[in-house]
C-alpha cells in the first residue's frame, strides 16, 4: 500500500470517526464508510457490496440516551480493509464486522469517558466568557473520536495482506465464521424490526408484506423493486393528500359549499 493511500485512508477513517458522534452527514454508516474505503484502496465495487450488506445489519443500530450502540464506523472501515487488502471474502468481512463493532463500542465508551474532562473544562471557559476555549474543547473531543477509528484502521492496513495476518484469519474455525455470518443475518432482521417499531406506521405494513412476497415468489431485481416502491409511494402520498383534504373540509364545515370537494377532485385529476 502506498503512502498516499495510507494518508487518504487516515482521512477517511478520521471523518467516519467524527461522523459517529456528529450524526449529521452519516459518513459513519457502512454503505458510505465502506465505499469510501474501497475507493481509497482501489476496489470500489467490493466496498459497495460489503457496505450494502453491513448497512442492513446496522440499520437499527442507534444510540439511545446513555446506551451506546455497536460501532458501525470502526467495523465498516476495518472490515473493508481486511476484505480488500487482506484478500478475505465478503462473508469473512461480514463475520469479522460483528466482533469489530463490539470492540468499537467499548472503545467509543472509553473515548467518551475521556471527553468528560473537556466538558468540565468547557464549563469553566463558559464561566470566564472564553468562547475560543469552548471551541477548542469541542475540537479536542472530535479529534479523539477521529483518532479512535483512524489509528486502528491505519495500523491494520499496514499489516493486512501479510502472511502472518492472512494465516491468523484463515486459521479461524469455519464453525465460528459461519456462526458469525448467521448471527449477522439475524441482526439484519432485528435491525428492520427496530426501525419498523420506531416508525409505528401501521398503514405502511401492507407495502412491507407486499415487497416480501414479491421477493420470495418472483425474480424481480433491485431496479424492479425500486420502480415498484416509487409507484407505491406515489399512490400512498396521493391518498395522504386526499385524507388531509377531507379532514380540512370537515374542520371548516365543508369550506362554504363544497370548496374542499372541488380541491379533492382537482388533486385527483393531477
């Protein structure tokens, strides 16, 4: 691996580490982190495939209060490195992502504990009216989160692909790797279940079961599913607009002689 790739990998890993606490740009999500890592390492296709699979596993991972979810950032970057540089299979990368996410969870708790010092220091600067000091405290916490992912990623990238690492990975019994792959499949289902429970949208369940039945009994590809989903979304939005118009008409007492009905008819013709 060239020095330029190591520098770019350090930058990408640092961004994913910071994004894991910022949550705004979502760079820590597997589909993005693995894709960027694959681009840096020269194998974007493998990065996208691995990231898409891990994204389904991490779909329901989220921090709730003080409870830390498994770390998708570290798992995504390191598993992509082991698959691309270490010449491991996609299945092996998925299996390794599960313990890596657990290790990252412990590591992020450790880093967040350290950043408590900066929180108290920021309170002190706030009492003094030192806004520059508060900004530096925020930056220090972000830098720690960046190094939390960047340093292990670069360290593993420097040794990945060597005979020692490959022999160690290949020596893992198949019963363990297969077990982790099966567990990863269960995590996908759990992730979808968590998201559905949070949405609490009973009206959307019919589309979920429709997609499930189509996937099981037909050979429709992802492009076809995308088209079906777009069509279903269009008609669902139209039904929502109609329901809103009816509710507004009921609240206004008919809108003065059927004005609301005219609006509904016009929207139906669009």
